[in-house]
C-alpha cells in the first residue's frame, strides 16, 4: 500500500503513538507500578467477565418448555422475592493470645492461613476482653483494625466490644497485666498513652461499643438501629451507627422522658405490632457480661448503653492518667462520672453481670423473655463467664454464653459461634407473601460442630431488601 498524501501519513503516525506507548508500558510492566493501571482489563479478565454474563443468563433461563405465562410468573417472582441469607460468626474472650485467636477465626472461616479476611462471613462479632492475662495485646488490637478494614472492602463488618478488662485498663486497674505484656509497650507511660490517645485507645473510642443489636434481616435497619423504633427519645442514628444525639438536649434526664413514652405504657400496642411484623425481634444482642433484667438502661437498645459507654470512655481517656493499680491505690471512675455511668460499670451492668451464666434454669428462663422483648431481640449472646468445655446455651438458645477460655492463660477450649440465617420465598406465585425463615446456630470447635438451635417457620409479609 502506498501512502500518497503527507497529511494521511501524519494521521497514521499520530494514531499509532498510543499503541506504541501501551506496548512499551506493558512490556516493561510499568502498569504494575500504578494501581489504577494494573486493574486495566486483561484478556483473561475479559474472558471471565464474558463467561460470568453467560452463566447468569443461563441460570435465569427457566427449565424445560413451560407455558409462556408460567415462565413470566417465575421470572417475576425471582426478581421481586429473592432469597436472603446472612452469616454471622461470634467469638468470646481472647485474653492476649494471638495464636489461639488466629486458630479460632481460621476454623470458623473468618480468616485464611495468613490471617486475612476470607469474605466468607458477613459479620464477625467479638464480645470483648481481648486485653490482659497474656502478651499479645498490641498484636490483637491492630489485627482487629486490619480485619475491620479488609472486611469493609469486601462488604463485611467487624463488630467489636469493650469488655470489663478493656475498661479496667482504661481506668488504671492493671491487676491482670503481665510484666511481659508491659514490656511490649516499653513503659507504663507508653502503655497509658497507647490505650488513651494512642492507636488502641482511639480504636476503642471510634470502633468499639459496649452493646450491639445485630439484625438478622435488613428490613430491621442497619446494625444498632435502636429498639423500640419509635421511642420518644427520637434518636437520630447516623450512618456509622454509634453516633447519635438526644433531641431533648444534653441536660434533660432521658429516664424521665422514657417514663412518659406511650409505647412503654401501652404494652398491648406493642404486642400488636409484633404480630403484624413477624421480624420485629429478628435480631441478636451482644454484650460482654450480660443484660441484667434489672439493669436500668436497657432501652432504647443498644443506643442508651452505647451513649453512656461513649461519654464515660471520653472522660476516662481524657483525664490525667492515675498511676496504675497495683501498687498504687485504685482511683475508680472519674469524678465527673454520672450515676448512669456508674451503673454501666457496676456488677449489675452489661460489662460485669453474670446472672445469665450462674443463676438456675428456672430463674433465668423466667426472666429472659422480658429482656428480649424490651431489647427487640431473639437471643442474647455474651462472654465473660467461662465454661472451659462448651459454648453454653440456655432456655432453648435464648441465652448463649460463648466464653470458653480460648486463651492459653486458661488452656480452655477453642470455640466460635456460627449463625446462619435465611429467608426464602415459599412457592413461585409472585403474589404470595409466604417466606420460609431458617435460623441455624452452631458451636464450632476445632474438630466438630454442634447445632445449638435449628429453627424453621413460615411467616407472612413483604420483606423487601433494603440496601
Ligand atoms: C476504625 O475503623 C475504620 C474502618 O476500618 C478505620 O479506617 C479507622 O482507622 C479505625 N479507627 C481507628 C482509630 O483505629
């Protein structure tokens, strides 16, 4: 081919410059230096993409040669009534033992052999007491932040709780700090800094709570949507769940307002609502110690507890740090702590309460329903009181205690709790409002899995997926 005109020759030359540039970039592998270029489509990537489009199309095709009307019905129902599933893994007290924590999250399929998030669970819940009794405090807290980040990128969530031991350390009660653990921080002052204004302390303040209400289904709203939903306290839950404002202003007494809450007084209205909305209590609560039936600040749950936790931690972390006990005397809560903040940290509060583990079956099973009703939950999950053999389920799994002494400090049992929740449309009729709800709760151990709860029922309703 002969190129006659100089302008055409120029045009061809210019058009080939980008191609030459690309050739140079890829032969010298320069694209790998720049992350945004390294994700440029490759041939195999394109092929995979194609394959994926093809397979989903194929999966949507109805089987056999049905009547066109039936075909339409099946497609309509598959688009409007899609099945939903959620997988939650919870682990209890870790007490400074990184190798055992890694083992547990590995066999629960939360992390891979490198300790990285697998993406195979939707939620990881840790119920507090990561600190004390062993040396791996720094490693464990930094690992949790890494997992939180990795989970977030993969569409998962890590929910972390402050246990009584995190609070003890923040308060200068260092009775369970090993001398070898202190060495990992360097000095007492360095350790105090790290758990107040340093990396660990900031993580506690921003990414840890004292209580969680975790919905099984998205129609209940995001994690930590307060219950009851229409409490006159009108908490404005923001996107990051823990931030909220009392509309009534900081000086008014929330207890006073709550006692005038119409929902509180008209129990029958409340029960009526539960009948209309069968998923209103499709959520679990998580705290370190337990939600005592006589604890004053159960509702709105969990926002009231977390508001107290947030305000108390701020006071504790921002005071001049008292010299640690022992050998110095224990200083207790800051002078400015309110009565409600004192109740948060006392023996009947969510950090220390042991009644659900220690009282008789008769007692706990007669008390549990009231707490579940108030907190808008089906089951309560907690750590704190170890059983060195098993995860403990009481009152048909309404109370589940997951502290098995995972740390070498106890030489207990490695365990995790696994929760599989599914909601599937019943039948193919698009106008049907029936769904099959399944809830399987199992205790996982290195060598076995024990089913604690396996519930299945058909419920009626329109459960749209809200994302
Ligand atoms: C809290 O978690 C977020 C999300 O993973 C992370 O980006 C942030 O650094 C964490 N905050 C602290 C203080 O560790």
